[in-house]
C-alpha cells in the first residue's frame, strides 16, 4: 500500500485518488446522527456475524462493504463524532462492539495514511472479519479469565481458522494478510507465524495497534480499563517492539494527545471530557465540562467548550 506523509500540524483527512475531493468538515453536532446510525448498524452486523456464526453460511461481504463505505463517509465529514460514540459503552466482553471500534479506528488510520477507497475498504474487511475464527473456539471466546496455557495455544490458531473460513470467498490477498497477521509483532514474538518488521503487511500492523488500543480502554473481568491517554502511553512503551513505530505514530496522530472521551483537568482546575480534537490545535482539544469526578485525568492547557 502506498504511504503519504503530512505536515506536522495538519489533522485533516487527505483526499486520496478515487475520492471526489475533501468533503467539507461538518460541525460535530451535524454528524452525530449519521455516526450514531452507522455505529448501531455496524454493531448489529458484527453481532450477527460473530455471535450467530454459522460455518455453512457465506460471509456477508456485500453488506460489509456497504457498511464500511458508509462509515468512511461519516469519518471523512468529522471523525470525532464516531470516536465519541464508540467511547460511550466500553464493555470489554462485548465482542461485537470491540469489533466495531477496531474497524472504525483502522479505517480512520487508513484514511489518514491516504489509502485509496479500495484499499481502505480492504483494510476495513480485514478488521471486520479478523476474529471470526474465535467463533470456532466458543469455549475460549466465552472464557472470562486469563487463558491457561493450552487455551492460549488454541487461541493462537484463530487467525488461521478465520483464513480457512474466508479464503474461499475473499480472494483478495491484501484482506487475507490483514486477517492472518493481526497478532504478529514486529519483534517476531507474535503469532501465528512469528513474522518480523516489514514481513508484516501494513494492514496487519494497523490492526495490531487498533485491536490493542481498544482492549486497553475497555474493562475486562481480569483487568481494569485505562484512560485513553494512558492507553496510548502503554502502546508507546511497545513502539518498535510489538508495534511498528510509524504506524503507531499515525494512530496517535489520528486520536490526538488526549483522545476523544478522555477526562482531563484544564489549567483552570475544571474537569472536562474531550469531545473533539481540532485540526488546527492538536495539543488543545475541545472539551466540555464535567461534574467533579475521581477518574484518572490528563492535564491540558486551555479550555475550549
Ligand atoms: Fe484476534
């Protein structure tokens, strides 16, 4: 996939070849309805696909492509609305919601990298179907505790199981590589193949970061959730180890220093929630005040409600 570099302060999503032009950036309020509708439609789709998995049924690829195109359209208008909605209910045990959030973040990174429409859609397909192999391991998928060694070994097969299910219907090598490589690490300690560095596809690298970020911001029975800015810090600790440095920086760039949904303390001592990262001032997110809370907070300079 081609890559493109952008000026340090430019957060606008680029218009890659194949897109008409950069659409007007709509105010947050004007994109919430569309964002809410597509998030709900994606959640229903992923629930049906993952929770009512039927090996004998063909993967619903046409519906998936339509949903991905609609999601891209909303992201290009104002991606903050979808980022805000996906932060509303962070239940780590909701596999469908985890799938949707990972798809959204992956698409956003693909757009920010300047991928063409077909490549962005392929990235979305990889994200959407990457964990379908888990449905073939129901005793693992339903396990609420950290996995025992033998359970972990079986779990490591889920990318390959997904490949076996999808390879007949998805002939695109790019999509299949994203699916099978989404748990690889650049240091070679990932699975299933232990690939290193640029042996891993761009899709595999993006999905690895998006998947891990969402796992960190969600609460699980065996681990507490992290505030978004601390989740990014945790990922940064693994930059160049688990995650590709360049891809990770693009993800952080998309989300901002204080991602939408972060609870912050402004320099006048008020608690607030980040609702939008401004294209012009990425270090100064737009926030809305909150009642006094005892959550972990980041500190931002300035206050723009
Ligand atoms: Fe996975």
